[in-house]
């Protein structure tokens, strides 16, 4: 719905190793409308999870602005 958006570009994750993936995606996402998530449970859905870096970064940002529990689901594992 556009509540969680990229604040800056990051390098492509596909060619990165596990440590690089977490470093590369750090501080990339921001919550545009924190009031809409405060105290609410959130479900994140990703197409493919390889290391979990993207879902972890998104969940970290949502928790930072006050979201309740955050669940992450993926359609496939890479």
C-alpha cells in the first residue's frame, strides 16, 4: 500500500553473499505513514527469501516506528 518505501537505492542482491546482503539493505526502507502501523500487527510478503535480509530490514523499520508484531512470509526460498 506504499506505507513502507525505499528511501535510497541499493545494489542488486542477487550477486551478493549473505553478509553483503544484510549490509547492502541496511537503512534502505522507511515508513511514510508511521501512524498507520503503530501498535498494529503487520504481515510482510516477499517473493523469494534467500538470506532474509530484505524482510529483516523491513521488519526492523516497522518495529522502529512502533508496529506491533511483524510476520514475514515468502512464496519461495532461493
